[in-house]
């Protein structure tokens, strides 16, 4: 069997397995205030970059409503959406979103956003001085690629 991994983080919890029902597991995750749970077939192994279907991620964390403040064009329409949330009357940049779009959806979202383009950035906290630790910062250089949206105005 593989070597055990040890983490020094209170945010990461590793367990060999739990002999409990899905309902009981989800209730415990809710009670602990955790983001969610990753479930897998008992004998499966993690395969980086692959989605074999033997692992699933079930999120329970609280949702946040986001506003599309712009997008970065790509070969199929949009490459990524630039989103944020309102804090008082200011739109605060949160992230660029790329996941979950197939080429057809990228084209549909692009066609919906294209007529809403405006010349100025609607985000109060942009540009960022450098990329964030998650690699999703939006610097002045990154902003040159952005098309801003009147959805946020």
C-alpha cells in the first residue's frame, strides 16, 4: 500500500474510511461547518488531471451570489468570466471562472454578454498589484485582455 501523508493543517482531515451512511456523513459535515466531502470508491486511486468517475466532490458550503463584471475572450467565445460581489455600492473582484463551460456554452455566454460591453472596469479593487496565492489575481496586464460588462453597473 502507499505511504501515509501527514499534514500540519487544521483545515485538512484525512481518514482511511468511514463506515456510515451518506446521510449521517453529510449531517456530520454540516455540523462541523466543513465545506464538503470527497467520496471515492474504496479501491480507487487519485489520478491527477483525470475524471474517471470513481471520485466525487460534494459541496455543502454556503453559496454566494456573484455578478459578472466582464469576461476574457477565447477561441470559443469566452475564455473566462470575471466575477465579483457587491459590498455596499462597490463591486469587489473575486475571481475568474473557467470551469464548467463546454464550447457551445462558451459561445452562448459570449453572445449574451457581447452587446453589454462597456469601456471601463466596474470593479473597485482592480487592478491587483500581483497574482493572488491561488493564481487568479487580475493585474493591470491581465486587465488589458478583459471586456467589461454593463451587467455590474
